[in-house]
């Protein structure tokens, strides 16, 4: 299906319903929880909910979102929303940027313009890109999703079709973090002949969610164990992965019905996974957080975004090649210490055609939103030699 221009226009009754729900919250008890040790503190959540209800201006955020060029298409009966911004430079490289959960395309809002028009953002115009940022299947405006079986491996197939058949790029670059890193790694493995190169802000082999306990986070370098650092790393991720993989539809009823429940579930991930150092708003502005929550709530996409985990565990991976590197596409890794599992990523030197590895002290799991300057710099540097 040819891509069609798309404009974000949330119906007013949907916004009115959100406001009504935020006015009638049935608050639970909370005590001895100022340090977030039991989850999101009620006092802070009440403060954010009050701001969402009384001060947050969705229409202003919507107008800003619409400054990007949005499109929608359909591939294999799956609706796909994407941003497509043409590069302003002599020879832009097409690049597809893939987000994760609970991200949206808007977590790349600072990266997009700097890649599109580097000369206007402190760079060299020769480093420009044609930037494509899709919403993952079942996320935000890539909805409604009405079929099962679409996980990160299948999304890589969709992205190759999007870039080559829908948008007409013969070869392209790819970048991603979280789910986007898995999608991008699979692209670099299965579609290496189509890829100029890849850039990742998280790194793990594909497939990452398989076996009898696919929801159990393991250290990429060595497997499960009792190492205290690994256990601490697992604690950050294991609860939501297990819940989404095993009970996505069940928890979806609560999140689909309560914007405060959705806010709390996603807000804790920003706090735990971001390099927040005790203050989530030190990395993410209040308006950015609530734009993210609003996008999930107003598109009714929580449950299909959560089911993406279930689909990941059910996908069958077939190796496209033998031997090493499993990802022969020229690869750059930008890793962030707060987000890294224990140990050094030595395994990556064999697994990827690794051309660039940088470990950053500032930033966390949501790297393009937390430290966009580092992500921009590393993408530019990596692909400059591949043009």
C-alpha cells in the first residue's frame, strides 16, 4: 500500500474521557516508600496526575508532534505509522531508527533533526540522512493490530519491505535501542546485503527471548548465575518481561481502563532504567513523560505493545548464515554504563563486524532521549566512513 500522509488529530471526546478519569482516581494506600523501593510513590504520582489533568496541554504537544512528516501504510495487513524526513545535504543516507518499550518515536525527537540537517545542528552537511522512524507494530499509531505473530524478527522483515519496496531505497542503514536493537541486529543478520551498516544502543544476540524461560534475563557473555551484579541487573527488567510475556492480555485490561495505572507502570521503567540518579525528571521533562503516556493511552495501544513480548517468545528464528560474525553488517555500538549488564562486551567483537565501540558514562536505557548528543555523534562518525 502506498504511504499516505498522516496527521495526528486526537478526537476531543477521547481527551475529555481522559480528563474525567484523572478526576476520579481511586488511590491505594502507600507508606514508607519515598525511595521507590515498593514502586512509584503515591505522593509523586499524585503530583504528576494533577499536572496531567490541570496543566498538561495535549493540543500544544500534538502541534509539535505534527511538525514532523508522518505517514501510514499497510504491509502484510499490518498498519504501519512512520516519520519520514528527507535529508538536507549532498548525499543523504537512508536510515531506519527503531524504538522500544515503553518508548515511542518521540524519544528520537532530538536525534531526527540533527541527522536530517546536520549543518543546522553543529555538524557537517555531508553527514545528512533520510530518516525513517516507524512505530512498532501494535504501538501508538501502528494500530489497530488485529493479528498475532508479529515480534521483533517479523518486524525486521516489515522494515526491510518498508525501506526497499514502499520507500524505494536499494540499500539503507539501521539503528535501534531496546526492541529496536533486536530488530536492527536481525536486519544486520538476515538482510546484510541490503544494509549499509547498523548502530545499536543495546547489544545482545538474536534471538534473545527463547527457551523454557525466555523472560529470564541472562548475561550476554555467560548465562545465568548468582553474581550480585547480574541479579541486580535482572531485577530491573524481569518483572515486566515475565508479566508481558505470560499475562499481557490480563494486565492489559487494567492499563487500558486506568490512565493512572498505565502512567505508574511506565513511569517506574523510566525511573529504573534511565540514568535518573533518584530523580526521573532529571532525564525526562514532565511534558515528555506525559506526551509518552498520552500517546499510549490515546491510541489504546498498551495491550498490543505488551503482547509484543509474548510474540517475541513465540517466534522461530532461522539462522541466515553460519559462522562468525553472525552480523556481517558494519556495526557501531554506543553502550551506556547504567544500562549495561556486568562484565565487558567482549563477545560482541566476534558476533558483529564491529567497527566502533564507545561506552558512555552519561545516559541509560532510553539513550536517544537521555543523551542525544552522544547518539548523534556516534551515528555520524560510524557512517561517515561507509558513505
